[in-house]
C-alpha cells in the first residue's frame, strides 16, 4: 500500500510498489495528485509534454523527507525525480522514473537496497569507467542492475552508489513491447 513517504527509504518502498504493479506505464500514474502521494514531492512541473503520447514530469520540494539543516532551513535540493512515459513509434510503451539524491543525510545504503529489492543483481565495482573518489566501503562506487519480466513488462533497475556505498542515483524503467 502506498502512503506519503516520510523518509527516502519509504519513498523507495513506494517506487517498488509502483514497479510491482507496472504503474509507470499507466497514464493515471502521472496525475499531480498521484505523484505527490507516491513521492512526497510538493512541486510538480510538466516538462516538454508537447506531444500527445509523451508525459514528462519533474518533481521537487520534498519537505517532510528532506531533513532540516542545523539552522532549521530545509535543503529542498536534496532529492529530485524525473518521470517520463512515452508511446514509442514502433508501438512499445516506455515508462521511466529517475531519482537523484544529492544530500548525504538523505542517502540509503547498499544494504538497504539489497533488503528492499533483493540480491539478484548484476554487479560491477566500477561505474562504467566513470572517475570516482576512492571507495570508502566494500560496495563503494558500485553500480548494480536488475532485470525482470513482470506480466509481460520488461523492467530494468539501475543503481549507482557513492564511495561510502550510499545510493546516489536510481533509474527505474518499464517497457511493454508492442504485440504483433
């Protein structure tokens, strides 16, 4: 069941629920009301929706999730989400949600992600040759990918971790292939 998230981990639990139901492919998922419920974001911006078959949304301002700083102000730039649904020319339907975590306080550990999504990942220790700071943890600078087929929908989850093995970026992709 989806509840307005109060932590970054509860946000990720909501995203897992979205994937379990293949909701990235459903138009109703992209309503402002639903996106606020799922993500806890309070500012929804429509970006580049100039075509009928494209939904593209940026979500910011996560008040309750982003912890107050020492002086009581909130760091609203700690989390950003970009969602996109598009009907492809060949008939495939693609839905994507990208999550960026920029504030160390809002990060989720490698171990938390394994608990949430399981351990059936393709793992690499280097992030595609990307230059990173030296790793400070066994799973620091890791990149993980998970591939699944859920009710005929191809799913890919890609995670990038910091040198301290905290989640920095997560990409969730669902593709419903065109049936001939």
